[in-house]
């Protein structure tokens, strides 16, 4: 189901997924898409998470750039050439979504999730992919009293020397974290993974911070040439264990 969410600079579309079976209230989860935007693959993933017993909100974080249909990838990203072509269009948007723009939006996503029918009051979870992993971590950092679980998968730029690097805000977080990094990812090299791990440990946070051997950047995205089935299933298993342990106590 698509809804419209009042965000910092206008109205943003968002996909909402609910459990196919079962009535009552369920914990809420914010799902942050990758650079290629909201599309059927993101809806599939959000629905799979919802069917574990959650209400999932996946916002169009690039709403300033256009609607879901405006930004939809053209061509077949399952070929390397198609994915590269789509990336040339999509990746500049990532740079334009600065932390100064993203953080007020995060407040809007958290508020929108809490206002959805069927969302159980209490702690929430968040998960993010590619650049969405940064947004997931920022959400946990900015809303420590709300976010109890945070997943980040094939993320980039989680621990850098920039003043607004997401890892620097972990001192404020209270969530449990699971990170599944892509192998040989220039956006999250081993030294960056180690820096993230140190920040998690120094902040006293419960966390898993692993490199998925052999898994390329973008490994969960079945509609691209980067898809890696084994790593994708591992990510779903670890994400479900995280959400269930943090949100279904």
C-alpha cells in the first residue's frame, strides 16, 4: 500500500507492508531503500519482513528529486551494463541527500510509522541497504529511546573521516545492531569496518559487524547484477533474529 507522508520539504510517498495473516498490533520497522529507489524488489523485501509480524514503512527518501515513478530505474539492471547505466542516474542523488536534509526527514518517518494503524506502541526497528544503511544508523542515533534494533547491509560510508559520519553518533544510540558488509567494498573497506566496530564497542552496544565473504555490494537486490542468493538469505536470517529479539520480548 502506498501512502503520503508529510516530510521536511514536502510530501513523500511511502510503501507500507503489513502481515498477510494475523490481526492486532505489530512492532514497527522503517526500511531504507538503496540508491535505486522504491520499486518492486523493495516492496518484496519489505513484505517478507512484514510477514514475520511487523508493520514496515519504506519511504521515498529521494522525494525532493521526484515521485517513485519519476525515479524508477530504466532498463534491465540484472545486466552489468544496465546496472551501471542506472547508477549513473541514481548515484548523484545520494550525494545530494546530505545529513542536513536527511535528519529532519528521519523525524518525519519515525512519526509516520508511529501513526500507522496496527503499529504497536513501543520500540521500533530499522534496516537499510546501500546508502540506506547510513540512514538506518542515523535513525538509531537520533531516536535512541525509540529504536531498539538497527540493521545495515552492504552499506557504504558508515565510518569515515567526515564530521557527520554515522559512526560518530553511536555514542547516543541504545539499539542492538547487525551489519552485513559486502566483500571488497570500496565504500566500506576493512579499515572502515574496523572503525565502525570500535565505535560500537566503545559505545557499549550489542552488535554484529561482519563482512559477508564473496558477497558484492548490493547483494540483496535480486533485480540487479549484484544479487548474491546465499548472502541475501543470511541477511534475512540475521535481520529476523535481531528484530525478534529486540522487539518481541
